[in-house]
C-alpha cells in the first residue's frame, strides 16, 4: 500500500473496514459502510469488465476510520497499466461518496486519473439505490477513461522535456496548488533521481510519475482532485515544457 500513509492516513485491509462501526442512522442521514461500498464496487466492476481481472485493492483510512480513500486496480494483458477505480467515503459527513477512473502504473502504484470525479452522492435517504446506479454507470465509463489514460501515457512517453522545462512544469503545478510546499521537494527529487529505472528517460511521462509519487502524501479529502488536476495541467501544456 502506497496511498494515504501521510497527512493522518494509514493503511488498512478490507477486513479492517468491516470492523469499523457505523454511526447511528437518522431520518435525514444514511451512513454508507466503507466495507459495503468497497465490495459493491469490486463486484459490479468484475461483472462488467469481463476482459479485466481484479489484481489488487488498496485501502487507506483517516480520522479514526471515519474517512476512506481506496483504489481497485484491474489488469488485462498487453500493458503495464491497470484500470483504476478510485473511491472515497466518510462516516462523519466530512466527505460525500465519490468515484474517479483512470489507470495505475503497476511498478510504483502511481495513479493516472482522467476526467472528473463521477457523481458524488450525499448520505441521505435511498443513498444505496442511487449508489448502485452511480457505480454501474461509473464502471461503464471506466473502460473509456482507461483507454484515454493509456493513450495519454503513450503520448507522454514520446515527449522529451528539458531540465528547465521540468522546472517550469513543477512551478506551474505548485502555482496551481496541485503540489503543496511539502510535496514540491519530493517531486523534484523523483525527477532528478528517479526511484524506478523506467522513469530515467527525460520525458513528460517520467515527470508525471515524479509528481504522482509526491501526491501520495495528499490528504484523503483532496487526493483524487490532485491527481485529476495533474492530468489536466501537465499534458495540455506539453509544448511549454519541451523547450
């Protein structure tokens, strides 16, 4: 597990989620179990994504178990990228339920989320009825998001960037609050001395993964937005980082 190990988050197992008690239900508030949400997303995805196999699941909790951030990663042959379904939830009304889709880089568990967070649902009456539809439609979109993420990864692997271009890109991401002051040195170090041999080429893909490595320390309530923000800022401005 490489997600959620900072900012008050900690790794946990699916069985741990099962043991987290639910708050009391009221007329206007319907808690959603971390465990049930995780199991239902995995079930629907496994049924619909027949060409993929659930390869692993990662779970992180914060606020004494009240917040969840998790990723189900599915694999098929022909790529070192896996289809990712990232999702979050809370038991203290601090977060609505949210899902996002993209890919994972298997060698380092880095996320490549594209698009936007799928319909967020508040914890109110009939939440599970709406969540079932949300998960179903979201999983259908996951395959398309995965294809876009793989295409973008291939494009980034072919884009060489200079050292100065990388520094400009990191400054841009910092200025747009994708990277925090504490994360900036981590991203810079990963760019200058990659932890993985696959990211030694001086390409946009290597820089992308340097930043996603730094984003692992993001707090649970913002980690999905951070990854999507990275994708939205880095790739469209590729020309600015090449010179």
